[in-house]
C-alpha cells in the first residue's frame, strides 16, 4: 500500500450536491484511475445542524449518475472505516488526549463575547484578528473558577511561534505561510465535536490518503492542517488546490449563472457524459485542441500538471454545445427515453403509449434531436404536433398568406397530397417541386405560405418532415383554418 495512490472525496452533506463539488470529485477520480490508485468516499458530517442523510443520498446518487465509482468508503466499506465523521468521535478523542497530554493543545474557556471583543480590539489596532493565547497558561484556580461559572471549554491547538509552514502544491507550487499570523485555533468545539481542520487530518492519515485534491478555498486551511500533521507525527500528503469556478461575468458562481446543483442538470435532461466532459475542461487543459472526451479518454489524458491556477469560467453555452453533441449521438429510442419524462411533465403523453401511437411519438420527438441542447427543451420544440390551435407569430407571417399567388399554391397542394400512394418525406418533397414547376414560382413562394399556414411561423422543421407526421387530414385542416383567419378564399 505504501506506493499506492489513494485520494478521497469528502463532501459535507449540507445541501444539494454542487457542480463545484462534482468537479473536485471528478479530478480526484480521474487522478486515481490514471495512476491505478483508489478513491475513497468519506462523509464529513460534523456540522450537526446542517448535515442530513437526505443530502448524503443526493451526493451518492449524483456521483453514481456521473459514472464516478469509489473503491472504499460509504456503502462500499473497507478496513479504514467508519467513513462518516460522526461515527469516528472516539478516534478523534484518542488523538486529542494525546495532544493535551503532550502540551500541544489546551482547554480554552473564553466566551464568544470575549473572543469578539479581542477580535475588535485587534482590528482597531490594524492587526490581523487571531486568538492571542489567553487560556494557554491558566492556573488550576482559574480553571476551577471557569468551571464553577458553567463554562464549557473548547480545545485549542498550540501554534508554535516563528515557524515557516511550507505547502507543496501540485497546482500552485510551493506556498509558504507564517505561523505567527495564525493564532491558536480550536480543534474540538465545546460540544465535543472536532472542527474540520482537525478531523480531516486524522481521517486522511488513518485512511492512508496520499494526495489531497480539493478546491482553492481550502488552501488557507492547509497550514493549520500541516501543523497538526507534524504534531501528531503523521506524514503529510501531497496537496493540489484547484481553482475556483466563476460565472461568465467572472464573479463567484451562483444561481444567476444557471443551475448550481448536479441534480438540477439531471432533471433538465443533460447527459452525464456531457457534464463529465464539461467539468473536466473547467480548469484542466488537454495537450491538444480536442474538446469532446469520453471518460476513458479523460483518464488517459488527465494530468495534474495541466490544471490551471487561474479561475475556471462556467460557460453555460459551452456546456449546451457539448451536451448537444452527445444528444445527437443517441439512437432514436435513447433520445425518446431522454425526452419522455419531460413530455409527460408537459402533458403531451402519459408514458403508457404503445404500438403505432408510440412509433408516431418517437418520430415526432426525433424531429427535435438535431437542434435541442438538452432534453427539457424537447416538448416546446415539438409542441406544434400536439395542438392544432395556434396564432401567427407576427404580422409579417400573417401577410405571407395575403400574397396573390397563395390560393393557387394551396389548391395545387390540396389536389396532389390525397393522390400520393405514401405520405412520406420524399413524396412530399416531390409534390412541392411539382407545384413549383406548374406555377413557375420560386421555392420561397411555395414553401413559405405552406409553412405559415401549417404553423403560424416563418421558421421551423422541414415541411417534408412535418406533413407526414401531421397526416393528410390535420395538414388540410390546419391550412384551411389559417386561411380563414386572414380571409383568403381558395375557390
């Protein structure tokens, strides 16, 4: 195990799984798979008020949907468990007792009010707020006095003075911190629950984690963790802090930039392989101009050497472009299955259709495949097939039907369509060409009035695709209704 690469993804189950968390998980997964190592899934649930099993299930479901399996941890098991921090409290206590016994930590009885007063005083002096060690050298009498007052202590780590803390980072290179700017920090809260910076060190060490790949926002925590590694005699892992994800306006990503949770994208009908492909390109650059990658290709190409320091920009247009690529590769049946829940939600189908009706629905849905970006867009794209009541999009469209050549075009259409042996794309195209030949009109003067009469719009699906799906009766009825609205008489 000594030479085995071991990474971990350790989310806090405090809400829906964020797209930034998915990117961190993906980089860990790719690195582990590239290096022939293992990925561990650990749940950091020490925020008792906000953590929930519902959020934990959401995280696990999202990882599975994205195709990221784990080799050890929650649901899988392993020899280094338990894998929820709240189930490891006895383990943390053993190390806390060790630090206290060695004088590397101490009980702190300061109240929140006292700590805030100290903070404000330092700010007023223009100094960086930090704990100044008031409780480092309490006498037994002072401790008894605080206990009598009912104060519940925290445990603080004793930060050594004048120490340069070197963090070797795979993304940022060597980063140096000065221990004098840190101040003694809490490692166990007054309720006995360890803080993040403390528990994570013990967990990573006991789980033999060799590489810690996580978001840049954790870099400022790292010197505290390095001090604890050293105090407990643990070997430090190799760190890699990946950049923040920003919106297109270069501000921190939020709801205004689009959906922020993985589940929202799943519900909108994005494909997991597209999400993976897009997330991989957020902060990592391949050696080529290639932008479309399968998971196998990503594993082969991925390297922490090509992870950028600069913030990654979440471009929803880029995601839509990538997702559209994968949508177009789906088979007719796969595309229908992707669209099905959205068609049900819209009320166009009940999901129980079979036989000719089902085949017709698959053909209708397939008309959207080349131009929707994600499956939730399909119902609006094919809505015209599910109602014959529509309005003209604008006056320009309405005026198309007032051209003097329109009655002749429509009369010929009504004469020729019923005579077709098969109403399909080729036969409809041939009919339009025949009408052009007989009327000596340009294509636009033939196609446009038919399109507007059928849909109310000047743009839309191919007529040769649309007419067979509507069928003869609906095609004739819709055109007649449109002509009636503008007062055009055929005969």
